[in-house]
């Protein structure tokens, strides 16, 4: 679909973050209001859990109420605000950090105790 972009990327190459990915969805204004983002997020959750990924994170501009609501319905929660971390139209912007932790995939232990 040419009016939708969905991107997923690992957050780090470090083994401690092997189960964590970052996700973005961009829906063109002409394609909005049709449930596309909800369908994409549902598919994302299913595919990340199948791949044993335990956390999806996303950053959204505060005024994107629809993006925040869609992610809230998909099980994301707000973790905080990163101040002046994004730049858009030549202006520094705050970004709300959200995450979804899988209730089905256990977080692997990243350290061995010896």
C-alpha cells in the first residue's frame, strides 16, 4: 500500500537488548481513518511474539493523539517524554516514548551470576 509505511528496527546490537525493537507507522492523510494502523500494529504484535521479541518501543510527537490512542489499544503504555530529541520542520520537538511488553514472552536474563 503506497500510503502506509511501517518500519521495525533493533534498538541495539548488544545482546542485552536482543528482544527489543523500535517501531514506526506512518499513514498518509488520504489513507487515515480506515483502521490501517490498528491492523498493522496487530500484525506487528503477532509477528514479534512469534519471533520471541519481548518489547516493542515507539516514539510519537505529543500532539499525535490518534497515534497514541491506537498504540494504547494495542497494549502500549507511556514510559515518559524525551525532551527536544526529535527535529521536525527545523524545530526541536519532544517525543513521547511508549512501549509494549509481551505478556507471553519472558524477558531473558541478560547476566549470569557466578
